């Protein structure tokens, strides 16, 4: 069975404290999803490659060495 946690109210927010044993670091952003049965899913927010620094000149096109050899249409346009 999972760990039982209790929510607390602070100002206009409800806080769910995560026990230290889960080793969740501070200042990590999460996306929250609520399922139809009330289940909450917290997913760490990944880095946005279009907004992060250092990727100004990154080539996001597929690597030609990993493309299939059976080109059939307008792939080269």
C-alpha cells in the first residue's frame, strides 16, 4: 500500500506534503493531471527545448543516418 499523506490549506491553495523518503528535490515544476476517478498524477515538467538557452543553433531535423532508405514521396523537398 502507498504512503498516506494529508492536504493542508494555505491561503488560497491546498498543499500536499511529500515525505522526505521520496527524495523529491526542491524547485522542480510539475504538471498536474486529474483523472476521472479523482486520481492525481504529478509529472515533472520537462525542459522546453525552444525556450532553453544554449539551443539557439540546434539542428532539430532528423539525423539522415537514421532515416529509412525507402523514400517514397516529397521527403526531400
